């Protein structure tokens, strides 16, 4: 049994904040690996004008995760899943012996009730909420917490999450990183052009297999 954390998102672009919270979560949750699931298209961000091409976002994640136990995946594109609940169920079918925990930023929790079948997702895997500066009050007051509150576990038991039955949620107070993808895009609107060049070069020379298809494990 592998203990695997899942962090999904647009990664538009992936940045040091993603890397920072992921490395912290690997340690605190006792994870064997943490998978970054780069979304082909976030249903809640349909029509966003500043969404970079998928290849650029995937390449930015490859670069940011290099040299760590973070694995980058295009699983959602290959599996054809659009909603997180479907992605998680597909992963559980493909890896029935492994245990998964979903990582959710506290800035996302206020909108969690808008996710497709968010209660169904919570019944599939435990959820670890990662603190983002300035969102503590909004996260605890989130509409979804009206239902999830009864399933909260103390952060002191974070390493024992595989012993819990879902629904289960905990709040991790990890040292925050203020890096923002929105700020990066504002300061460097053409960042994705360099990422596409990075991806093209590494596809020619050969990306490591784990970076291209990390979830097809036996």
C-alpha cells in the first residue's frame, strides 16, 4: 500500500508555493508520493482569458517538481475526466491497493460546495486543507463546512489519516508561502511561451518516464 497525496489544479503556472506546500504535506502526512494532477480545464474557470495552454502548464509543473517525490501527471486528459470526483474514482479503480488523500487549499474551500458532487468526493478520500494566507476565517465559514464540520480530525493526528474512514477532513497549519499564480501572470504575461519551449526541448531529448505517465504503475 502506497500513501499518496493528490493535488489537482490548473497550475497556471506551477510555482514555488505549490512546491512548498507539497513538500510540507509529504512530511506531515507521511506520504510516499504526492501527485500533481494538471487539469486540462477547470469547470469553474471556463472562459478564463488568461488560462495558458495545457502543455505550458504541464511543463511548468515538471520544472517545479524536479528532484522531489512530487509526480506530475496528465491523467485527467488521458482518462477524459473533467470533474474531481470522477478523477478520484478512476484513480481508485486503477490503484485499488493504494490510499489517497486529497489536498485542498483553504482559498478553495469557500467554493468547494460548487464542485460536482462534493459530498461524494468527500466520501471517497480524506481531505487535507492547506492553509493559504488570509483565508482562515473564510475557510472555516465555508458553506461546505456546514456538512463537513462533523468529520474534522485534529491536525495532531495527520500521519494517521490512513486509519480514518471517509468523510474525514483536517486542517494543516503549515508554514505559508505567499506566492500567487495570479501575481506571476500579472508580472509576466508571456511566461507560458518559455514553458512551451521547455516542453518541446525536453520531449526531443526525452522526459523521464515518471513525468510523462507517472500513474501507470504496476
